[in-house]
């Protein structure tokens, strides 16, 4: 009877164990099925629908919406006849590395009024005057759908194929800008930062939400209200300044020169983000987004900001306005 009792006990234990494992595997299978179905649903969404599904409480800034292709138009890359812009604001991303521009080209960039985006935090207050050239250089560029962007190589090793894909002549100015963008994207992240080059709107949303671990986010861009077709370099009067978020963590996404919309997004610590109301000499009104880096002790001493401001690494916060085609992300709570 004792042996039968032990056998019965072990049989019951086995049944219970098997039943538990069945429940675990059943739940796991259901989870896989739900994940697969959800993946298919999200993949079928347009970029705008994807944004709304993941970030229902975050308005899409104009800097992003202008890059979306209308539903009744086929996706297309930047017009090869227009020429890719030579951006100087890449120095807002690479603090520790030397510029990829040759010395003579960097010297010319430093003379560009748009480089006056750098300033000292003490000058960001009511009544101060700052000379700026705010311009949107993404005209003619559009996001590609995620599946299309993911199918195109994005690597310095694949540049010949990429040039051929977009009918870009090797050795041309456009080829040089595309190469510079890809090499910049392949550089390792700055110390203490997290970085990625997003080749679609969906990949930007994924990077931002996974990095913050939240969907309660604010996306802000500099907004220029001008009667002129294009804002000119001019002196702006600072009317008011507001802190965007109390957290020292933010993600800035900077557009890069490429045949379709590519953003270099990097999560930074030890920062303060602001919005400032500016009024230009010609009446141009600007709601400008500014970022101040409070710890520059590890930056490259040859960084453009130190040359422009006449300060040394680690001495004072270094700030910069972001161009109207960039996006700064912060938590809302």
C-alpha cells in the first residue's frame, strides 16, 4: 500500500507539473501570436499612423510632418539636381571627435552666420540680443517608408551600391556629403551617450520611446514665423525664456545630408533644454529651442563651440539653438 501511495503521489505531481507547463507554453504561444499580429498591424500603418499609435499624446512638429509623403504620391528621394546641403550643425553632435571637414572648409563654416547658433547660457535671458541665421535645409527631402528604407544599404562599405541606387556620381559634391553622413553615423557614440541614425520616421519613434522607456514625451522644434520666404541672418531680441523639462536627459535628432530623410539622434545627459521667444529686426517671430550642455570637460578642445565662444572645455555651459528642421525630445512627466 505504501508503494501504491507513493506511485499515486508522484503521478499526481507529474500531472500537476504537466498541466502547469501546458499553461506556461500556452501563454507563451499566445504571446508570440499576439506579438506577430501586432507587428503585422504596425507594419501596415503609414508613418503618420504609426506615430499616432505609439505617441497618441504627442503632437507631431512641422519639422517632421513636412517630410512625410502624401498618401496619393509615391515616395521619392531628394532631387539630384538640387544638390545636398552642406550642413555645419553636425558639430552639435560630435563633441569628442575632430570634424570630418578639412581645416580650410571648417574655417569657412565658422564664418557661416548659421554657426552663431552657439552661445553662452548667461546670454539666454530677457533683453539680450543674439545674431542668428535660422534656416530649414530639408526642403525637397522626404522620409522613405520603413520597409523601403530598411531594404537600402546604409554603410560605408556599400557606398558604391548606394551611389548607383540614387544615380549619384562618385566624386561629386553629393557623393561627398552622403559619404560624410554615413561615416558620421558609423562613429561610436560620445562618452555617456546613446546614438543611432534613423532612416525612417518609425525607427526614430522606436529609438526615442525605447531610450526613454516612456511614451509620455514632448517633441519640439524651432518655429520661425516670417513674412519672407526664407529667414535671413539677423539680430534677434530675446523676449522670454522657459525651461522645457526638469530632467537633465533629452534626445536631439539632427537631420543629415542624404538622398532621403536621415536623422542622427542622440540621448544626452547633463543638459538643460529651453524654449525662447525671439523677435528679429525685420519683425520675424521665432519660438526657438535651445540646448545647454552643462559638462563639456571631456569635449575635444578643438570643437567649434570653443573657437566661436572663446572658452575652454569644462569651464562654462555651452549652449546652441537648434535649426528648424531638428527635433528635441523630452519627457512630459
